C-alpha cells in the first residue's frame, strides 16, 4: 500500500520517533509537536536532546522495546535504524506504517513558502549555518535544521515563525530526494559514501534528481568552480557562484589578514555586500558566496548578509578552538574527506604556526579504502601526522584496511592503537608555536579533550 506521510502527521495524530535524540530527529519531534501532533519517542541513551524533549512534554523511552510503538499511528525512524530493530519489527508486524526521517522533513517543508536546502559532498553544515545567520539578521525568523551545533542557536535546530525553512540536505541513502526544495544550493559533487553509491556517476545522478525537485518558480544555485556541481546543472536555469570569472555571484577585492578574508560580494556585476569573515580559508569564501547567493535570490538585503556573516564564527566541530596545551593551540575539525582535509590543512598553513600537528581518525573502512591514495597524499601537508584507528561507524572491516597501512604511505606518520594513545603522543609532541588539530567525523575530538584535561 502506498501511504502518504502527510496523512499521518496531522494535528491530533500520534507519531512515534525511533532515535528521537538524533541531530535531525530531535528538531523534527519539536516541529511536529508544535504542529499539534502527539509525539512519543525512544533512544539508546540519555542526552541533552532527550532531556530537552521531555521538558516539552514528549515522553522518551531509553532502549528499543516492541511495546513502545503501541497506539502509534505511524513510526518515523532515523537512517541508522533498520527493519530488525525491535520497534520497527513490531510496527511492521501489526501494519503500523514506518517512514524515514527525510520523508517527514520533506512533508514539513511543503508548508513553507521558501525551503532553502543546502547540499554538497562537503561544506553543508558551514553554509547552512551562514544562511541561518544571514536570515536571522534579516529578521526572517527562519526554521532551521543543521547536522551540527551552531553557537548562536545553542544546538542544531530552530523552530521559527517565518516563511522560510533552512535545511542541511544529505545525499547519503538519497535522503535529500525526500525533500521539497524551492531553493537548492549545490556546493560540490565528489566521490563519497561509496558504501551506498556505486561510483561518482551514480552520485551525480542523485544530485541531478535533487536539483530537479525545485519548481520552475524556485532557484538552483550551483558552484561554478566545481566540475561535479557544474556537470549536474546542464539544461537547468541555474544561478552560479564562484571565485573564477563568469559566475553570477563572485568575490571582488579579496584581501587576507592573518589568514582571514575581506571581500566584496558582487552579484551580476553590482556590489551586493562587503564582508570580513571570521573563519579562514578559500573554501569559506566559497561557502559565503553560496549563502549570499541564496539570500539574494530570496530577496534578503545585502546589509543582512554583512551583519550575518560578521557574526559567524564557525559551527561546532568546524575548526573549533578547544584550548591551549603547553603553548600549542588545540583545534578540532569534522573533516573526513580528502578535499575537506586539504582545505583545512591549506588554510591552517596560512595562520603562521611553526608546525601543524594533525591527529586524524579515518571514518569508515569503505571511505578509507576508496580514497586511500588521496588521504595519503593530503596528510603529507601536515608537519606531523598522528593516526587514530579507523572509526567503524556502521561498518565491519571486510577490506583489511587500517590506519597502520595509511601511515606507511606518509613520511614519519605515527599510527596509534587507541584514542588514549593519540592523546599521549600529542602530549609528547606539543610545543609552543604548534597548531594541534584533531580531525575526523567520529570521536577523535575526545583525544583533544583528554589532552587538555592533562594541561
């Protein structure tokens, strides 16, 4: 039976959310409750998100119990929850419809005049955060869903009363194809998530389908500097941004001071805004142009772009300063793809440190294997590379892949058997004038936090 989620998330209906404490599940619960849906949920552990949801009157059970779905009209699950989960199995056994989180967000988006969806292999969280700052500065009171923490929000989401929703839009498992963008921003299209996609052509096909979701009255915004993004925009009336000549939104009079950029944002030959970013790197100039392009097509004044970007100091785990150890600055970053790592290490190289010590935790065996040579090459940009064991996430090692293998390809790289060993080695290495980076999408940040506790 083809069931429409819209019918199950009406006021007065009961939806049960499995994995309710997750970064995009918790805001989903809040939005649905605000719309009059009765919400219950479950999660594997207690967390701040779970405590917050309970404070709103949403009952949350810890652990996955079949009886938790009793009385629910539908079940909504996070992508990490499969059919063998006790709650999902119980729902399917009695005919309760089970929907994906992305389907629910897509249904919610259809109730907003503007659904600004930011997609790309990397840069999504930062660009979505920049958009949030700009739209807040413009007084547009947006609803927001980000896959990370934004300091101005104190979390990764916001429930606003304006006519705009801003959503980070992930391609993994084709989640973003359930969305309903009126403005689709495509930052870049590269090979990633090869445990799900067959190859780069398969990824491009998915991004093109995402762009084609935008109605003729909306806007597709594409990075003209990225081959993959450009290639999926053929035949679409796309608005372009980029640092290279010919883009509709570009940067002029770009100057750098202590690693930070100042520039004019020029749209179709006219100055739109003048900005000084508080985050470094050429990649963040590009992200700012993407956010400004979205603002421009949605009628936001340049003054709000200036004010919003001036207040943006980065999203959580995006070159986030954690502290100082024995005179060395300790920063953490979420980079887990070679292109992100290159952007991070290249930017770090402009900041004037004597050495860059990079503690990197590869994320998943499949990604490490598929992009092995690129990881080995880019990690050579660090003065010292310290490698944590591969973070398995949803995988088991069937490929014989390890950080030790990677370390053999990088001169003087140091493989470590555990995060504790990483923290210990960083403590031995640290000296004044160093930049110590803990990098990866797993739990490598714990090594930096452990290091700082010993300072």
